[in-house]
C-alpha cells in the first residue's frame, strides 16, 4: 500500500539502484583497463 501511496519513494529507490549499478560497471571497466 505504501508503494501506491508514495511513488516518489519507489522512484528514489530505483534511482539508487541504477546509480549503484552504473558505478559498479564504471569501476569494473576501470579495473579491466588497468
């Protein structure tokens, strides 16, 4: 029910997850380049 009442919290959680995945890929690329 909280998801339906507060979609902003869901978007912020998705943003955090995407940001984490993004930096994980960046760090992996940097390590592989080294």
